[in-house]
């Protein structure tokens, strides 16, 4: 859709879904409509980030694309920091309806901001019906596979850190995610800039290794300081590897295929989180968290080995 209709219509559709879903939560009273709204909301999450990343790739000159992806990631980190803090505070003080009204208002502001975004080039639609292979970009497979191996451990972290943090003495598990997000915030722009200067591979590799190291720390720790240290190292790993992988994906495809390429990239993102959470849940029935963390640490190591397939010429 992005490659044939341009980015702005997809951005508008995604943001409109955010707005409508936020309003829908106010009226939802049982589990079924909430699940339906979450599915609807997820459609927006599939549309908006993909189109937004394509906009960044198109606006940034190639020699600064990594830096641009880093700054784009910083805005995501700010949301990760503010959302978990402001959401519960507003819900506790003003109630959930007010919280969702505010969320809808923010989405409304987003719709207004999209008017300033270039529409993007509209390209001729194919004369034949789309085939399954048209939905994925072959050129984006390598960075997407590396991203998949980066996000599988993150799925495990999302699923089990709240429980593990409390058993390790960290009374507020939200602090783990705050430290994680702040660490990402600190390195994303610089990591993206470095990937423009020294190449994508040289930045992706230490990011993957840092991610593996964070899982070793989380598995070995017995106290709250270790949990927070693991979160910080995880944030540094993600903040380093992610913008370089996003830029690498944009580098490998022509402008006419960036929408399809970023769709492939974000599909790997979501599959990594889902498979990580499900796989870790299955493994935790067979072993303890320390062993699970060590097993999960092997996944980004495999991603680092895969990153060696990135050519040195790919900047």
C-alpha cells in the first residue's frame, strides 16, 4: 500500500485507528470488545510505524540515514518512558475514561501533524493481482532475520521480568523498563550516526553482543541492582543495533520497494516478540529462569553471527 499510494494516507489511517480505538475503550465493558479493540488497535500499530519509517528513509540523505533512524527511535523511547508513568497516574487520579480521552486527543494532535508530512511518491499499481511473494522484500530478509533474533529475547523479557523483578527484590518492575528506555534514549542517535561513519555491521555486532550479555546478567542476578543493570545493558544493546538495522533495511532496497521492505522488517519485529514470549513460557516449564536466560542469550549471539553476512560495503 505504501509503495502504491504513498505514505501520508497510511499514516492518516494508522493514526485514525489509534484515535478510534482509544474512544472505543471508554465504551468497552467486557473482555470481548476489549480484545476486538486491541485487534483493531494493532492494525494501526502495523500501519503507522511502517509508514513513518519509510518517511524517515525518504527524507534523510543516505549518508545520514542511520542518524535519522536513531532520532526516530529516540521518540519511541520517550513514549516508552512517559507512557508507563503518566498512564497509571492519570487513571488513578482522573479515571480510565479520562485517560482514554487524553489518548484520543494525542492521536488527534498526531493527525494534525501528519498534514505537514510530505505525501510521498505515488507509484503505478501493478496490473495483475498481488501474489504472496509481493508482500515481502527479499532484500530485507537478512536485516529482518537479525532483528527477529534481537527481539526474541525481548519477548521473554516482556513476559517474565515483572515476576522475576519482584522475586529479586525490585518492588516496582516498571523501573526496569524505565532504565531500559533511558539507556536506549542515550545511545540511539549516536549509534545511528556511527553506523553512517563506520558501516552498519560494525554497529550491529556490539549491539547484539550487549543484548546477549544483558540476558546473562539477568539470569545470574539475585538482587534488584542486578535486574536494573540487566535492563540498562539490554537498552544499550537495543539502542545500538536497532537504528543500524533499520537503516540497513532502507539501504538494501530501491525507493519503490521501501514500504514492502519496512513491512517485512516490522513483521520480524512482532514475530520476535510473540515467539520469544511463547517459547520462553514453554521452556520455563522445563527449567528455571537462570537457565532460560542463558538459552535466550544464545539467540542474539546467533544474530551477531548472521550479521557477519552484511557486506563491509553496506554503509
